[in-house]
C-alpha cells in the first residue's frame, strides 16, 4: 500500500556565484517517513534543507506540500505552513530569554494594547519545553546561561511549538549527548505515529541506518541515488557519498600507548564551579590524551580552563613551567584550542577565511614597524585551503557562506598554520563527513609523530577508544577512571565509569 506524499521537490537549482550548490534535485518525502539526506561537506545538504525551510530561495524548480504549490517567503512563512527546522549550528538569539527565543517572530500572540504579557509568554514556553521532555529548562531563563546542548534543546522546542508536518533536523544530533539525542528520537517517533515526516541530515552513518527508512545521497549538488529499506547500508552510503569504495576503518591500528614520559602540560588543583573542583592532569609529549564522559560532566569546561578561556578559581595550568592564565598566554606559548561550539568560540563567523586562518599567526608575521605582508597572509591561507581541501572560492570568501564541515576545516587550518605544539580539541569531528573525518584522524597521528601533544575531549566512545593513548573518564566533576590504550578495551568498559 503506497503512502501519501507530503513534500515533492522537482528540478531544484541553487548557485552562489560560480558555485552550483544544487543541480536539478528531485526528492519526494512520504508521510510517516524519516528521509535521510547525506553527502560530503559542501554537497548541498544544508542548502536544500534551508530552501525547504524558507531560509533561502531556490533559483529554479518547484515544490509541492500537501499537494499544494509551496515556495516559502521566509522561515516564518514555512512554519505557518507546517515546516520547521533545527539548524546545524547555534540558532538561538543571545541576550534574551528562553521564552522570547521559542516564540521569536510570534510575540504578537502574547501582546495586548502594545504590552507584552511575560507571564503568558513564559507559561507557553514552559508548556512547549514540557511537551518535548525538557522540564529542567524554563522560559524565564536567560538563554546565555544555558550550555551548548540546552541551547539546542531550546531550538527544538521552538521548532516543535508550531506542530509541524515536516521537521528538518540538520546535523543537530552530532551536537548533542545522550540526553538530547534521546529527546529527538522520541519526538521523531511521535511524529511518525501521527503520520508526519522528518528530513534527517547526519554524518553518522550508523545513526542514519538506525533511524531512516530511506536515504537520499547528494554529491556535488546532484541527487545521485535514493536507497530504500535493505539497500540502506553503511557501505552503500559511503560508496555513493564519495563516488568510490571506501575500505578499512578510520582509527589507529596500533595499540602502543606509550609516550616519552616528558610532561609538557600540567594542571594542578583546577576548580570551576559547579563543574569540577581540585582537578589535576598531566599531558606528555607526543601523547593523545582522551577525556570522555557525559555532556554535563565538566569535560568541555575543563578544556576551556586549560586554554585560559575561563579562569580557574584555584590552582594553575603550566606549560613547560609557564603559567597559562589567558588565551593570549596560551597562544603565545604555542597552544591551540578547538571548541565544540564552533560558531561562537572557534571562528569569527562574519569575517573571511583568510582573517580566520591567519589570526593566530599575526604576531609571527609582523615585520618592521608592525607591518604584516598581505602576500605572506595569502600564502599561509592558500596553503591551508589546499592542504585541508576547503571548498571555497578563495581566501576572501566570508566563513558564514561555507558548509558546516568546511567551517570546521577553517578552524583546524588556523592552528595548522601556526606553530602550536599542544592541541586541545573539543569534539573535533562533530559535523564532519566520513572522508574528512578520516583525514582529521590522520592529521592527529601526523601531529603525534611530530612529537606534538593532543588533548581530545569527546562524547563519542568509539573515537576515544580508536584514537587515544590514554583515556581519563569524568563523572560528577572528577576523574573516575584512567585507562591505557589496549586491544581489548570496549565501550562497555568506559560506560560503567561515566554513568
């Protein structure tokens, strides 16, 4: 028995200057279906989904929604017609409350005679948060006081508050730990039970295999194939994404977790309330030190303190005997930091690729009278664009025009172009496709072979096991277990120390 079609896209095209992002894309999404949309970074996934959600306009082509012509003027128009989207990066509006974020653009519902009823607004927001299973977040809270994951949950509440027929999830699950992912999976099941649909974008092929009925593959802006039922396999998805067979695995094949014994970074009695107290660790030369745990265990905040991004209430961080008490001293002492919250903390989103890549290197590029050679800046930028295979027009292109994966490449590039010898990487492969993920792991191993040291903070257990020489597990603000790299280590061995 055939299912009724909710959304039809025919001949959708979109170009950004000379770059053709979408080329005659045809897709049909049935009611009661989770449609996966995959492809390498820059393949057109986010462009297509943003057009459906009203954030961008197609250059040509047609849509129908519930059998009616559909081409939304903006995201508010799309929401009013039953299409909501949770974007890949942070989509909350800073410096306002949670409730104002949830009902942004719809505040007239709570306004009478020109006055906004904050009580009614907060009550409606709380109802929306309760409905998705997030009662710990309240409408009157300032959104800036929330962590990265809870801000994403606010975005989910905003999307679901319109009771959509089609929910678009663009790489959101890669930003969430177990709590947030389970919340989304429950909402997806509820929508399917009600005969609604989900367009699901993810780089996690195992996740796609678990939740999707069908998967459409984009490559260089073209919909190359749609896999159904038994044809939805990891091998088929990989092959169609990259246009070739991909063999082997991404992680290290050796099980030698030894190091030089030379301590290059030491944390002594670090405290950041309410996350951790009197925490200490040592990082050795040429070591990949993995730090794992649940999202709220304090590991992400620890990375910020180690880099001087946030001050510790007690203790200190020492690099080769020198105190690291700010980001400035960290960079001056050849340290690098990649934040989980990329757009807010790792790149200048409205600046150019070149400005971002050369930022940590400006001091070393200075010549007489502080002059910085434009040619030297361009040379560093061009080298990194080529080395990291960043899909862009040139180094003068604004970062906010790039796909999520190419933004992450820019983040890595700025540190590769510097002279850093210690790298603090917080969820470094979030939002990166399988081909680039493999390249990132190879890059980490190259850094290790050069005698450089890495602290890798990750919520992905297989990544911790696959790449770390040594793993520190955090629970309730302290290190609950330490384990060395070994062939028999499994995710079950880790889970019992973090839950």
